[in-house]
């Protein structure tokens, strides 16, 4: 971004948006401006903006001349109707515009070039201090060091197909295939992916190498990062855990989770976020409730994930854990379901392992059962409560007890 003295503070403090950081090219109009800008760039307030660098050139007179000439040519282009009837003049104007624009870009490159030894061409600032740079290579090294400093919890996922802000259509298809395999073949090695399709390379770099998918007993499962995983992966998993803990007070938007992981110090790209979300939902399968516009989603599927990718703000997650007096009621539910068709086969059943069979029950009933008038009052109330439920915990501890009187 370019900034003069008047707008410098606004440019320095503005949010970087989807960018990883910002380089501010300062444009002083005179010596007084240059001194004032240098004072701002060395202020202690800049220490809290590690993702912002600034360049202050020693001389901008030639840049100003090129800008004025370019502005005049643009004015002529917009305000000279005679050009419509003069093809030769239009060609000459276009050639002149191209020449001046190229000269301006070349001059900007020289003006903002890191200072060579013995000259004072351009000064660079970071975190309130001047950084001595003598070459373009030095500037590249500085940018790399800034990224390491700001995004110190970014994992090294070496996959250029999906580790980016916007993925291609072919990479999006491979990601969809990977998520489908994650949902349907979680217990299989390599998620049952055979050969070397692009989704296999995504799996190897994002899931297998990090230990997020590994053997657990006789089967494979999604797990927290392995012991050999980067510290960055452990930090990301902790951040997700903290987010889920906060969601116990009420559902939190998936877009909030994506925003958290996209910011410093994590800096995850949009392409990998749905895959990480799938890992979290499948690992905490019996603890995390997924909602679509406030309605509970009983079964996580590939089409649901396609909608999450398109509109994450419409989805929310909530961690549902049982403690206190509710545990007594919950144990009765678990005993009831496990003594029947063995819908729950867990040593320590979780809330969703109880709620999901109830939701499935209503979807699998014959149409006659949902319309007949011969059901008892409590049975009709229970069926209605399950069909109209939006939150699993409210269903188990409020709606069903009320339906049974």
C-alpha cells in the first residue's frame, strides 16, 4: 500500500484482510513530510504491528513528475472528444500513456530499492526500528523472518494443490473425494484410497504425516497430533480444543473457527480448513453437535461439507458434555438404548451417541406411523418432540421429559 503523511496512520493500522501482511510504501512530498513519517515509523506503537513493514525513500521528486504527467494524460483521454475522430492521435496517446506508466514503475523500483552501501536511497522500518538493508536479497530475508515471527504456529503442509487461499476446480474435486473417504472409510488404512490420485497426496501431507489419522488398536482413526508432529500442529489442536470448550456455553459459528485459524499465529489457508474441520468432527463424533441455521444435523455427510465450504457462516458447532445431575438421566437413556437393538455400544456413551439413534428412529419409521391417529398421547408427543428438535441436549433433558409428562 502507498501512503502519504496524512493517511499513514490509517494505512498502518488497517486490518490486513486476507493478506498475510502489509508493506507500506511511504510517499513524502518534502523534507518536512519525510521527518514526520520517520517519527511515526519509529514510534513505540509500531511494535504491536509485526505484520507491517514500511519503506521511506530519500527522494520522490522524479516519482511526482511521472505521476503528474500520467494524470495529465488520463485527463486528456477522458476530456478530449476530438480524439474520437482522430485514430492517429489516439494511438499516440496510448503509446505515451504506456511509456509514462512504464517509466513510473521503473522509477518506483529504483526509489524503494533497499539502500546500497554508501548511499541513502531508501530506509526500511519494522516494529518501530530501522532495519539496515543493502540488497533485494536482504529484503527477501527480512520478509521471510517477519513471516516466521508472525506465523510461528503455521505447520509445514507441503501440498500446493490445497494449501492455498483459492483452490482450482480439480483440487476442489480431490478435496471433496478426500472428505468423502474420511467420512466413509475412517477405519481403513489410507482411508481406503488406492493408487496415487491427488487426494492421496493431500492425505499423506495433511493427515498421515501429522498423525491426525493413524492406527488406534486394530483400526485406523482420527486422533490428536502424533508425538512426531510439529509443535505448530499441537498448538492448532489446542486452539481448536479451547474453541470447543467455549462452545459449551452456546453454539459458535464455523466461520468463527475458520477466522481464528486463519489469523496469526496460525495463518491456515482456506483450502485446508474444511479438511481440518472434518478431522475435528469425526474425532469428537459423539461430543460435537453440528447445526445448520440453528437446526441440528444428525449425520455428517459429504453434501453437508460441500455446503460448509460454500457458506461456513450458516453452520455452527457446540460441544455437548454431560456432568452433574443430568448424568443420572443420561445413564437411564444409555441403559434403555443399549438394552434394545444395541444402538449404543460404548463403555462411556456420549450425548450424541444417545441422541443420534433417536433422530435416526424418526427418519426410518414407515410413513403410516407418522400419520396414524392410533398412537397413544405420550407416543405422539415423543414423536413430535424428536421431529421438531433443534438441539440434542434440549431434546434429551427438556423436550422428551415434557413429552412424557
